[in-house]
C-alpha cells in the first residue's frame, strides 16, 4: 500500500515535469526545433528523477516504515540510473542540436557547469555499481557517492541560468530546489538529534569464535523484533562510520543489543569496544518482523549470522508468552559458528510449539541435518507448506536460493519475507 503511494508520488512528479515542459513547448516550430525541445523534456524528467534520489537515500522514517530500506534503495538505484540516462540523452541531443543548427556548440560557463555535474553523476554511479568488482572499500565508494550532494547545486545553477522566470519549467526547478533543501534540512536535524542522545555500552560479550554482542543503555527506542539500526561507535580510536545491524535484543527488555560477526575492517574491531564507550544509534528501520504480517504458522530460515532477527523475534515470543507455532531452520558451517545455542535450546524446552533444526554444512560426525538447507528438509519437517509464512535471512546467495526454492514449491510471494544483510 505504502509502496504504491510512493510510486504514485514519483508518477505525479514525472507528470508535473511533463506538464511544465508541455506548457512552454512551441509545437508550431516543433518540426525544426524538436531536438532542442525533446532535450528540454528529457532534462525535466531526468532532473525530477535525480532530485528524488536524495529523498530515497535520506532514510525518511515515515516513507521507509511501509516497505523497508532495502526496497527503497532498490528504487534509488533504478530511478537514479533512469534519471542519469535521461540527463545524458538531454546533453547529447542539445549539443547535437546546437552543432547542426549553428555549426558550433558555443558552450558558456553555465553549460560547462551542467556538463561537469553530469560527468560527476556518471562517475559516482559507475563507482556505486562497480565498487565490489574493483575492490573499493564500502566507505570509499560511499564518500565518493556523497559528492552528489555538491553536484546537485551545480545542476540547479545550470538550469536556473537557462530558465525563463515565470514559466512552468522555472517553477518546476524551484520545486526541485526546495525538495533538495528540505532533504538536507531533514538530514541535518536527524544527525543533530542522534548526536544529542548518545548511548552507553554496558556489556561486551563473546557469543562464538568470531561473534560478539554489544549491549547499550540510553533513550528508549520503540522497535519491532527483527528490525535493525544504524550504529556509530565512539571509542578511543575515534568515531566509526554508521553500520547497519539487526537489533538482536527484544523490545520486551530495557537494553538494546547488536550481535556483529567479524567480516571486515569495522566488525573486526567490535571486540575492542569497552564498557563505557559511547554509541550513536539511528533506529528502527526495516519491515522484517512477524508482527507486520497476518499468519497462521511461522517458518524461520536462517543462515549463519542471519539468526539475529530471529533471536529477537523468539525472545519477544518467549517474553510475551505468545502461543505461536514456529519452526527455525538454521544452517551453519560447524558448531563453533553457533551463537545463542543454549538460549535457543532452552526455548525449545520452554515454548511448546517451537522447533529448532540445526543444519551443519561442514561438521564431521554431526548427528543432525547435514549439508545446506533444501526443500526436502521443508517437506520432511513441515509436510504441507500451506498456511505458513516463511522468513528468510542469511548470506545473499543463500537467501536468493531459498526464495527461489520456495517459489518453485508454489509458496505465494506474499508469504515469503526476507532480509538481506546488504544495502
Ligand atoms: C539490515 C542489515 C542488518 C544486518 N545485521 C547484521 C547482524 O545482525 N550481524 C552482523 O554480523 N552483520 C549484520 N549486517 C551486516 C553488517 O552491516 C556488515 O557485516 C558490516 O557493516 C560490515 O562492515 P565491515 O567494515 O566489518 O566489513 P567490510 O568488509 O567493510 O564490508 C563487508 C560488506 O558489508 C557491507 N557494509 C560495509 N560497511 C557498511 C556500512 N557502513 N553500511 C552498510 N553496509 C556496509 C558492504 O556490503 C560490504 O561489502 C547487517 C546488514 C544489514 C543491511
């Protein structure tokens, strides 16, 4: 529902761009000036889409709450690229028009400003698409991507120079400039509010060989079990970048916790965190929680550290004494990668309708399920898949393959819910 609303808003903005262009178009001379006029239309549509990107990435809570940040970032990638293609086509057409009509391009400084901004957008988009392939650190590509906040005012300088005051296109540019300014103001206000409410690390505990939990105390956050936060740690070595982590605690308890697995620069340092260190927390985000859906029976499918949203949901179910039928399939390499094992096994005893199925992919002598999660396991433990909602969280490849198998088994997409640990 919310997704349709947001997509409708995108359509309205595009229609406004089309209408603004049409109201100023000179259809009488269209046959000779169509290159110039079509290029203006492309600029209006392209710029409308590009300006929306600042909204999609600004983590506006009331927009994100309906369908999740990952989906919003997916739209950001799709609409951002479409906008960039339109702006590139605009530049090519207008330069070609000038060349064919006047024999020269005559670029003014304001044209160069537009060209510079466009080249900047192209570089940032290319880096965003290729950073993993070229081995760039996440933080480096993100810093390069942030350059778009400087490039956009350059685009505004370019369009206002060419705009005729009083025309509909002129007002469209004003609207886009106001939208951009509103996003900047929202982001600054949000940073201020987050920095004004620091949390304190009250516990650092090792959960498995390479997995640690951090517990925090501070201002109460209303969240649903399964949601995630962005966290920046303020430690002796300075302030870290913001990283997303599922809130592994349950909203039924006072403390917030996260459970990071060591995979890279930042997560390797989690164990160095000390009680008393500070953290800036931006939460909650995401829609991966059974409380968001109507269901009869729950099936949780986790891979490795993808257990964190499920431990939060199970802790909630236990603390609230909910009588729900839940089956958890959890694949790990071997027993040394298991966190929360004792707690989960205790829950199996305490909760009458909770079943835990541990699957080991590389554990010699393991008596339980072996290999990778597969549809035969679903059938042998669950029988019919009707009336069940499936929640999947794990490494991207595993999540994609489980979703594929569920669809092959005719589970309707509306009953498959997933969280990717990758934005
Ligand atoms: C919704 C969500 C929930 C998550 N929950 C958990 C959890 O409960 N436990 C857990 O161990 N991991 C979780 N992650 C993954 C965790 O965010 C990354 O493992 C961590 O940020 C890696 O940082 P690094 O510097 O140690 O590793 P790197 O080697 O620098 O990064 C590994 C990958 O993590 C991602 N990443 C790195 N830095 C950032 C950043 N600042 N912002 C966003 N993504 C980044 C990138 O995809 C990158 O390719 C979650 C991710 C998401 C999106």
